[in-house]
């Protein structure tokens, strides 16, 4: 496994105005176990199509989001526990040589040097436990309270490396048992044997297998959202942009989901430095939905990142002029004072006075 390939799986925390637009769920700080979840689901076994070594992990109460073999041969799975907001991702990779614990430690040390980790707090690399782990927390980022806990774990056996990543926003110490209960269940092992048939099997039937239909725009949006929640913004662009192309040709999403698609794709562009594409997309959104204030706000953020003060002011004014047209359930407009995109202009008296005036007006 090359360090470049495996480093690509780490979280990329980049900053534009999205941090001020996130609305976090108030997940319950519950340390769940299999018994507490009230299910008797068997452990999830993550394996390649062919028989061989795979990963056993207890994901009772989770819903799988992505379950696939990637073109480069790596096995990948992500799952979300909706009750708590805990996300688990698993990546398996076969290597030509023997996989070792030292290889796991070197991978965790590589992740530890990533800016997404160095910007965090409570960073702890544990190389003495049975399973090496790296954990850290993003307590507060650019004025936004995250308390986003991350735990990376790695195990090795034969010629297989398994990388496990657990993450949860609004983490509290009450969530620690849930994290540990999952880590204690992971192990690399051969695929569980099938139940032996005691009755004469039925004669084989010829079944015609049709290729699966390509994903629709709703499914692509959900795939993009999974990556977006993990801060994997560059990877989220592909499914989002495919969904956008499908919606352009044959609209299927309702207005609220279409707005989410434009918001997230545009902000993913911005977070990866593709500001011209972000600007063009938000302008397309405004052309189709001119009274939606968040498109104007996002465009203002994009102009700010491009250091265009006049356009920033114009779009920000328009956003607040349409503040009554937020999506149902949105409480209020985001506060430009807490937005890192606008920091460069806060020393400008005209801009500062405008922001104070806009945020002082409640309706």
C-alpha cells in the first residue's frame, strides 16, 4: 500500500462559508451496545467477492451507505447510526507483501501529520494496544462549535490491511463506550462458513441476471451526502455533478433536495479551490430560483474568497433581502461575523457597517 493511496482516505477539512451553514443534529450521547440497541443482528462481514480474509465488525443499528469494491481493488464500506450520528467507514486493501502492525502504525503516523489532524485537539496516537489507534477532536473551528470526534484504527493480517474510521459530531464522554464497543468487535478472519444443508438441495434453476440500473439523481445525491458528511469534499463532487447533469436533463428532485444539491456541490467546489465552478453553479441556481437567499449568500462567500469586495457586498445584500425565503425548518440566516470567508473585509469600514446593519435587522 502506497502512502499516497492510503493518505487519500483521510479527512480533508477545508474552510469556506459552509461551516456557518451547517445545522447539526442533536444526537443523543448514548453508549449503545448490541443489547441496548434491541437487535440480534449478526456482525457485518466485509469481504471481497472471492472467498478469503475479510473484516468482521458489529454494526447493529447502522444503515449502510456505500458498499463496494473500488476500481483500484480496495474494498470500501460506510455506515451511519442515525440515532447517534456516528459514522463508520471501513477500507480493506490487499498488498503483495505481508501486512504488519508496524505498517499500521506508520499509516497512522502519516495521518497524524495531515492538516485535518494538526488543526484538532486532544490528539492521541496509541501504538501499544492490540489495535493501534489515532484519535483527535475538532472542538471549535472558525467560530463554529463542532466537538467532532475522530478515531482511526488499523489492523493487519496475512496480506490484508483494514483501516477503520469512526467519527461523530457533538461528541461527549458519554459516547466513548459506543466507540469502544465497536472497536472491540473488529477482527480480520476468513469468511464465515455457510450452514450445512441436511436436506436434498433443489435442482438448479437458470436465472437471468440483468445488469443493475445506473443510479438516479436521488441516489447520487445520497452518495455525495455520505462523502460530504465525512468532509471528503473532492470525492463528493463526482456523484453530485452526475446528479446535477441528470437533473438538468430530466428533473426528478423536489425543490428542497434540488437546493441541497446546488448548495453542497457548489460548496464542495469552493472547499477544493474550484472557485470559478462554484461561482458559475450558484449563478445557475440563482437564475432558476432567484429568491432563495442561501444561493446569494454562498455566492457572496465565493466572491469573498476571490477577493472581489463589490460583488461580495452586492450578493450579501441580496441574500438578506430575501431572508424570508429560507427553506422550511431553517431558523435564520447565517451570521457573516462568524464566517471566515469575510474576515479579509472586516477591516473595511463600509463592509463592516453593512454586516452590522444586516445582522441587526431581524426581518
